[in-house]
């Protein structure tokens, strides 16, 4: 992996942060903050998925993958957040600095797969619920179900796979949103569809997939993400997990180009599955 040639990314890509629109009482609005972070507003209830406002996805501030796109919503512009969904403990998804800042400002509940609670509580986070695959969170309106993913977990060299990972199915005002978290392609997408469909919106990762011999089991490439979209029978999908942190050797624009090609090859209309624009809000 370390010896694989890396396509050079730009040092920064301009982003104009936006203020999320105030939703009506029956609205469901999904706003892409960047990487795997989404703001989901269900009426007056605010949810965040895998919020990372750090400059680096790393255990240290002076090394590791650096952010090239700023968050699409400034931290100070976030509405009231009552719930945070944390898919797993990797640094590009679990940023303790961001979670502590959210705790100080909003004191939200956190829902996460089993095994992650110890890390979160040691960081000073108090309202944590751990759930297993297919289990519904008890403390979280709207209804939240943890879904399987094909991935792994680790914060350091000695804790691999000691905490679970997954995605989340969010039931919101009669709509169903799947946040897939990090995942390789596997039969779990068909199982999610069989158990939890219909899915109105799927948030699917398309980046950090090269070299394939190393990443195939844990990250989908764009073609596999299109197959996951089809397996889920999602009415619409938005692509995430690309163009923010260079985690793997592919170029910054390659996931989006690959998605366009895969959609064309499978005969899927581009409007059914498209890249989310940083800061963009979609109303369901």
C-alpha cells in the first residue's frame, strides 16, 4: 500500500459554506457537510452522521490525511443537534474533537455500534447508546436501526475489530434514509432491502478504493456502489466519501468519473444516483 504510486491531489478545493435551510414541521432535509458527514433535519430534530470538522483524519494534528475541502456547513451554523450517528471508530468518521464540541454545545445523544461506547465515554461523552446489527435504538427519535456493513475497526495497532461498525436506517416522516457508513460490496445490501425497504434515499460511499487487492473487502468502488444502489432498490442515492481526505492513491476526481461511467454502463439514469455537492441540501 505504501509503495503504490499516489495521484497528487490539490492542496485545497474552494468550498462556499452554506446555511442549512430551516425545515417546516413535516419536512425532511438532508445536507451534505462533506466526506461521510450529513446533517439530516426531520422537522425541528437535527441529526448528524459521522461528523468530522478536524483538519486531518488522524490521531495527531501534524500528520495524516489533510482536508482539501472545508465543511459545507460551518460548525457555528449548525442548527440544534439532538442526535449523532457514529458508524465506526476510524479517524475519518470518529473525530473526538468534533464530538466534544457538539457535547459542549448541544449535549446530543450518540448512537453507535457495540464496542464504541468505552472510547466515547472516555472522551467525556455521556449520552451514548450502543446497538448491534438489526437492533433499533431505544433512546433515539426518529426510529434508527443499525444495519450491517463489510468493513473493520481500529484506532491503533492493538485494537483491530474490537468494536463493531455499520450503517443506519433512519425512518423520518414516512421516508426511509439509509446511511451506509463505510463498506465493501457484499450481500448485506440485498438483505437490508429485504428487511427494511422501501428505501427513499441511500447515502453510499464511492471513494478510497485503490489498490483493489488491498481495499476491495472494505471499500466499494463506483461500479460496486451502483450495484449496491440496485440491490437496495433505492429510489434515489447520493454519493459520499470522496474528495475530502486522500486516504488512498486514486485522484481526487476519479470516483465521480467512475460513477458516471458505471451508471452509463448499467443503464441507470444519472439523476437516480449522483455525487452530493458539499453544502448541498436535498428535501425529501
